[in-house]
RNA sequence: GGGUGUUUAGCUCAGUUGGUAGAGCGUCGCCCUUACAAGGCGAAUGUCGGGGGUUCGAGCCCCUCAACACCCACCA
C-alpha cells in the first residue's frame, strides 16, 4: 500500500539513483534510433527556469520515445561559454586584487579549469533533480579533447577552402573585455543623446560647411565630408577641400547617394575607421582608414597631442569645449540614438579596425537556406522558418576570433615576417608548409567564438571526425529543442556546418519553445530580482533565503532594497515545496505555441493537487484490489461503466499521441489531466463504489477491480514521461496486481490506443446516466440540499429507452445522486409539487416535501426557461432564413431543426411545471 | 525603415480544415461523504481589440485601423 499522504521529497530521492545506476538511460541498441542533443548549458552555470523548462520538454520526448521502443539517446554535455566563464573568473581575480594579465595566460587557464571542476557539477546535479534521463556515460564538454579535435579539423578545412580568412576589418570591439564580438553579441538600445552641428571651415578663410554628428570625438578620424550628389545646396562644393577643425588637416567634400539631404544639414563627416557606414563609404571612394583609438577606447597618437590618451567620452567633452571656444559649434539638438552595447559586458561597443578571423558564410548559407526551404528541416511552429530565412538571406561574414584566453586557440602560426600558416599543430605546419625546424613560429593568441564549437555539437559529440558507430547510428538527430533567441547564434550555424561537414542535416525538426517570463511578463533576470530557481520550486524556500539568493552578488548592489521589497510582497511566506513532478507537469501545460510564457505559481499549485489526486486515486484502487485480484479469466461480466471507461481511454491515448507528435505538450498534458481527474476519478471511481460494496453474488465487482487496475496502470505509463517519479512509485505497487512484471515503468511500452475497445453503446449509456445525475445534482445544489440528505425522485414521460436505462442503472443513480427512492409516474398519476429537470423527453421530479423552497424553484425554472427561449429564438431565426436552409449542408440544417423541436418541447414541459408549482 | 507575433471570462491561457464559445486559477453557495479539505457537489461570468468585407453562417478566411511585444537594419 502507498503512504497515506503524497510526499514528493521522499519518493523522488530513490528513483533517479536507481534509474541511473541500472543503465536505464543508455540507448537500448534496439529499434529505430531517436536522438536529441541537449543545448549545452554553460559548464559553470546554474539551472534557471528556461533550462528546466526546455529540459523537461526534451525529457518528455525522450521518455516517450524510449517507451515506444526507439533506440533512444539523449546526448548530454556542457559548453565552455568563452566570454561568460572568463568574466566570472576574472571577477574573482579582481576581488583578490589580481588580474589575468599579472598571473599570465597559463595560470589563468589553470584557474578556470579549477573553477570548472569545482562548479561544473552544479548544472548536472540540477539536471538530475528534474529527472532528466540523459545518458551520463556519454557526457561531453566543448573543450574536451575530442571536441577540440573536431574544432581544429573544421577550422583547418574551411581555411584550406578559403572559407575562413584573416583580415583587418572594422569589427565590433568591446573596450572593456578588449575583444572583438560578432554582430549578434551587440545589443542596441535607444538612448537620449545629442546631435552636434559643427562648422568645417573652408581653408580660404571665410565660410564653412556645417556637419551634424552624434560623435564629435571621432572628428580626428574624419577623412571626408559627404553630401548627396543632387543636393543643390552643396553640388558646387563637391571636390573642394575643408579645414578639419582642431587639426591641420584638409579633407575633401565627396558625393554619395546614401546621404539623406533631409537629415541634419545634409553633410556627413566620414570616419571609415570608427563607423560601419563610413567604412563602407570609404571603401567605395577609396578613402584612407584613419584609426584614432587604442584597444581600450582611449585616443591614440593619431590625434593632436592634447587629446592623446583621453577616453573617448572625456575626449568628446574636450572637443566640444574647444570647438565652442573657436565658435565652431552652430547648435546642439537633443537626439535619440541607438547605443550599441556588448551583451555580456554592457560596455559601449566601438567599431574598431583590427586583425580578425572571419568565416565567409555566403556559400555555407545557401544549402542551409535550401534545407529549410524544401522542408528537409522543419521548424515547429512553422513561422519561425520566416525568421530564419530573413536572417540567412542577409547574412554577413562571421567574426570568429576573440581576444580571450578561455576557448579553442586558433590553429594558426606566424613567422617573424608575418606569414600565416594554418594546420592542426605546429609540427604539421612545418611539414605542410615545408618550414625549417629552426624557423621561429608563434601561435595566434586568440581563441574562437564559443558558438564555433557549438555549431559542431550535433556531430562532434558523437565522435566526428571519426566515423564512429555512434555517429552512424544517431546522426542525423531527430529533433532540436531550443528557444528562438538562439536561432541565429546556434541553430543556423549548426545547419550550415552540419551540411558542410557531414552532408546531412544535423536534425529533422527544430522545435522552438516559448521563453519563460515572470507572472508580470518580465524577463527573469538577476538585476530585475525576479529570478526563480526551479530547484526552489521543487524543494521550497523560505522568504529570507529567497531574498538572500536574489540580492547576493548583484552587479548593482543598490538594487537590493527594491528587490527585497518586491520579493517580500510577492512571496510573503516564501515558496512552498511542489516537487519535481508538479513542476514538470506545469512546464508541459505551459508549452503552448505562444512566444512568451508567464510563469504563475498558481499553475504549479494546481498541478501539485493533481499529483495528490492521482496518488489518492491509486490508494483507492489498491485498497480495493490488493489481495482481491484474480486474473482476467475469472471475470464473469463487465459493467457498462467498465466498458465506457475503457472506450473513453482509447480516445485519450489517441489524442496524446497526436499532440505529442505535433509537439503540443500542453494539449497532451491537458488530455491526460482531464481524463484522470474528470473521468476516471470523478465518474469511474464513483461508479465502482456501489459495485465493489455490493453484497450481490452476481455483481460485476471482479470486472470493476480488473478495470480499475488496468486503466490505472496504463494511465501511469501514459503519464510517466510527464511525471516520472510519482508514476514510478505508484506503478511499483500497481503493476503486479495487473499482472505486469518489470523493474521500472520507464522501460515499459507506452500505452497504445485500440479501436476494438471502442464501445459506443456504453459511452451513450454513461453519458445519459451522467446527465440524469447532473440534473438531479443541479437541483440539489441550487436548493442547497446537503449531500447527507437523500431525496426521492419521480420520473415521468420518458421513452422506453429511458425506462430500460433507469431500470438497469438505478443502483448507480441512487448512489451518485444520493437518492432515497426512485419511482416512475404513470401519465395519469397526480404529480406532487416538485422541482423539475429535463433530460431529453424525460422529466425528473423531486417533490418539494420539506426540503425545497417553492419560490427558489420558481426562480430556478424561470432561469432555465429564459435560457431555452434564447436558444430557441436563435434556432428559429436561422431556420427562417431561406438562404441558410437552401445553402447550408443538409446535416447542419437537420440539426438545427432537431434543436428547434427539442427546445419547443422542453419549453412546453417546463412552462407546464412552472404553472403547476405556482398554483400549488 | 523592414520583419514577426499578440489582443477570447476578473487573472493565465486553449480553441486543429468556418457550423451551438472552453479549461485552470480566482469568485459565490452547500458539504469533513471511509481515496483525496492538496477534497466533493453546485453556480455565476464573454458585443472573442475596433471597423469593413467574403459566406447561408466568422473567434477562425480577406482588408483596414488601434494597442502591446519582440527581432533585424548603417540614418550621420
């Protein structure tokens, strides 16, 4: 027997260990392969709501397919997350008054590896807590030996084919991290700034041209002023020279179509080394690129002495002040502009000319685009493919070098003359390029963008470039489960590299789930202080601990107070423990096709109740079956209820299969929830009670026991992918009673729908029975008749089928509607004053006796009559429309006619009853 | 500027080829009823964002407007 109360904490503890230790997570080696690659979380990270949500969905798919007999692999692993991880450890050093530059590259890397080894287990421990059935024996890390080998292989090959090149380009430079970042790692935000109108005088000594700029400090890098070629104000000036203020340089006026004459003055200063637009224009006009900044965004020695070494924003103030003194500022306008910031550091990005490595993506993008266009790779929901197309059709070369230490070091070597050699390692370089052993070579200092190794994840984890058995079996993988925020960062690049290096799609389907937000629709973030740790939902947490967690280690400590206040308001008692299964089930029900998902504690609370419901239903079943089960052959007869619940269950299984096939976890979960609670518990269990308690020798108790246990056992299997722990715990007790042996539910087959089990007559009978019971309960409820009070019921005016059914099912009627007695009235019997309900033609009377208030019943009837009248009006109106009668399909018209007749008949009866009771 | 979404009950959301508007939570009654008070039974609640169109019929299809959200892009 199960414990009296459902306690997730104790039952979740045992099972994961057991599953893992018995190798249940490893591929079976039998059946069609089914493989999902985990989007590798940052190795030093910790689980957040998004992870837990995503991993739950993957685990549902994995457990479902494993039970369906697939050879299932959920490949697990973590990412080295270059910038993010390096930043964490750098911050630690700073706290110790150290810096990576002081301790040096080697010591710094040692330090990160040490940190990785200490905290790298966090995320995997947490994965276990949510029940993720990943194959731990195959765990990988993007910086491990095998994956590094794959990275080098890819780099060398792409370089050889000319698809990776090195060049001095304008890139997004993060002056705080002192590294280049890709376009995707830059986030632009609107900010209030100014537009400065500056005079650029003619060298002749009088007059000037006024240019408008948001970045006056870059004036030192100006190499031209551009105007629109058709602009009548400036046409005559094209080709003339201007005096660049604060300098002794002269720069030309040039003409370019891209200039908007309506903006500012129609004159634009051109700074090719510090602006992407100007860079392109510079290229068009063969202008020099004049870099005026150092790597930390201070001005370099290309600017006048007075400004050298100043930070760009200090320099700005200085330039404005000096221009003002020279009366060269015409005016200043407030202006809203986009400020580019690094997504990690938050530093304002500076376009800077540096030597970097790039992937030439155009040729890689073409097949990747086609793979989605022709449906070889499907996005679910489908509209995400549009987002993918938009980006891929306008794709720019990818800057892959990072001036960091933590990552895959670029396999390129330089000699003193600056020649570049690319190969697997230095020895190979010397062989490949036939270099003398004595020629000094130094390796490129830079590492690769983290996403470069992530792009190889689907095949590098399986052993590529070796043609391993794993790779042969599980590649291409079946589905990628991820958020839309990394479609460009990751999904697109996996498709490009997958097609390039394996000639196959890395996955068949990309399922894009929504992003979790807090209950107010805000993104969960540390600075907002609204983060919820999924583990705290499982175990619970008290308010002080929650506040401590949310305010600890804030980048902006001044936010702590506000966070404490909102947290206290929102969770005055902390967060109660809900258990893993309730959390997982909640994630499933939240996985609609919506883009953003608001996480509300109410939902998880409801689902903990669902767990409890299931638990108690199982207790009821066990209580009535343990020690009382024969095998199926001893069952003499099946009741209508048995046949009904079996039949209804088939539909549910079918629905679940359909919904999971379409990645509608919400609908699948909903279908199971509804059946479990609203059919199995609310009706079937209640219907078995009179049978199980009956003293009658010929009763169908054996059939009820058998049905109770077999349906429950199947429900557990069907629910297992959603709620692995509770289903396993219950199943252990239930399975033996239903004649099933097995060590664990997770390796049992997933229940399948069977058409032969459909029983339409039983379904119709039980639907009828339900409506009679509901009608009586409605009267009872409306009249406030307490459940303990049994009532007499009179039936009147029904057809022969009603009579048969009432005869057959009177025991159920009495039990579920709490009847004291049950009689048929003949047409000429006198009817006592009574409350009335209708089910089809059948009239149900509950005599007023002392328990029903006459006026209340009059009100109730009148309400009912009003409702019917409205419906009748609608039906009449439709049928009086000749267009409808002539054009609508016959069955729709017939249905409307039937409705009209039914409403009319019902109204006649109810009105009669109303008169009777008024006159009584 | 380009693109993609969202708008349905008090709240959070379903609504699958157009055919009688649903769930959970909350609210309001009556109940400790031998699985479950983490529960049972009953009830109330919607001009499906606005306007137009197609159709016998629109929450669903088309057009348009509005609000909100997100993504991409070089307006100095």
